[in-house]
C-alpha cells in the first residue's frame, strides 16, 4: 500500500509525522523528542505537560479515516471556502489529508505541515503497517495557499500601502478579509458595528476596519453582491511575520466542526479558562463580559470555534482576542437563542444575572470576581451604545431590529 507522509513542526521543533494511506486512513504519531521535552511548545492544551493523562494521549497514535484527528481537522476551512479549494485541487471535500498537505504552510496558529521526501521518512513510522511504501506527494501547483476555519468566504491577505493581496510565495497573510455575503445583506458593516460596540464595553478585540472591494487584489473568481465594503480584522496569530500559535475550543475539547453547537456548554469553557490560563482570573472576567455582550448584540453564533486560546510565549494558554461577533438575529428569523447553554438556558430573553451566577458556580468561579464586570458592561452599554449606534455603519433596518432586541431582554440586561 502506498503512503505519503507529512512532517509537522511547531516553532522549529518537530512535533511528529502524519501518514496518509491509500485507503484513506490517517495516522499521526508524536516524535520522541516532542514527547520527552517537558519544555515543548504547546500544540494543544491536551498536550501541555500539566494537562491530565497527557502521557497516555501522546503515547498512542491518532488514527482516523478520511477525516483527521479533531486537533488537526479544525485547522481546515469549512463551507464555501473549503468547496472552492477542493474544486481547484480536484479532490473530494472530505479528503482532509490532501487539504492539510496543500494548506500546511499558512494554517491558523503556528503549526506547519510539510510533505516529506520518501527516503527521509523514519523507518519506525511505517514499520507497524507491514508492506507499505512511502511515495512522493503529488504536488499541485496553485497560488494562494491559506487556511482559515469558518463558513464565511474569508481570505488571509497581506496589506501594503492600503491594498490587500492574496499573496503566494509562502508570504504569511496578516489580515483576514471577509467579502460580502451573497446570501445576507450588509454582513461586513454588521460585524464591524458589533465589534466596535463590544470594544466600547471592554471586550478585547484586534484591529478592525472596513475596506473597499476595489482595494482587494488577486481574489479567486467568486460571486460578489452589489456591495462596496469588506470586513477586515488583523490576524492575532501573526506578529510582524512571526507565527503565534492558537487553537479554538473545538480543538481543546477534541470535537469536530460539526459538533461546535451541541457538544459542550459555557460552563466547560469557563472551567478550562479559569483553571489553565496563565492568568485565569483576568481571562475568565473577559470571558464573562463576552458572554453578556453576545446576548446584548443578539449573536447566536458564539459556538466552540469562535472561542480560542493563544500561546504568545509558545507554552502558556491565554484567552485570545474576540472575533466573529455580529448580530445574527437580523438574518435568522425568530432567532432567540445563543449558541451554547449558560446556566442551563440558551434563551436570550429569559437569561438574567441569576443564570450567570449559576454559570459561575458550576464552573468553580467565585461570583464576586464576576458580578462587578457584568455590571460594568451594562453601565457602559446603556450610556455609550445608543449614541454610538448613530455613527456606526450598520444598516438602519438592522439597527432598529437590534434596538427592539434590547427592549425584550430581561430587566437585568435591558438597554
């Protein structure tokens, strides 16, 4: 049986080898040097030396069919962007090994996946599988290699002199550009407005801006509506050409993208942040603010993949800046729920401070460290948002819908 092998590395250290077999099986094995190095860079929280049962997890190969192990599968794009890439590669949409092989130099975070020459594959990687032969990967020469998880059409681009280019030649993108949706009206100005409102009440966000479509160069042939603006957000996993590692909570909890709405709750995420973050108190306070802001902004899409940890020092997890905050209710008729359970409810219009107190208790977080931060969000939202809305570019019909949403919230959160 023929097999191709990828070498996976993180910050210059070998992490392991991913073998892709002809029958669709994928096997990832950690290298001995990675397993034995207790100062190793963190690939995922589950590989951190302080994480429970980490030795057992590193000792056993990660084996899957077609799909990759969730830690790797979640690095790949979803939806329309995935379809676009697989069509250009002429591979099946579920062939994740091939996708990772192609996109491996500009993945989210700092992991790099490189196809190996057959003669360089260590014997011990293939020895357990009998008569197998390492072969050269069938390289496909396409420009514009990038990978960003998410269902919107979004691209990793480089900015120079006010223009944004979908570059090749292994230049890392430093901005995520989201083009207008062909399905929903005015999504870029919606997201820009929501992110700015979140920032006003203390949510940590990257730099964001609206960009004229005429300033985007080298885009692939995609359908675009009659709108002029794209949404741009600075990549926080890039720092002046340097890769900064990160992972979303689907990776942390070892869930596939299709499980992002129904396989966890905000108590679990909060418990992990509070216990494992390099500054658990500050990060859980920020997390609680974002939970409330998602309710206030009628964002029903704060699922597992829209919360992330970042490893700025290569080892220690911290809550990443916020991203993908927008008012989803204006596009989904009768939407009244956020993405995951909080205090045993998902209902925007019944959730109260009591639910947040229940959430904190369940997650093992002292309520006294949370309540004042929620009060601060509400004070700022009530005093700043009504005037800010007049200046922000969300379309007027959506502004009216958001203001109606505020009137329907529990009295604890009404604006």
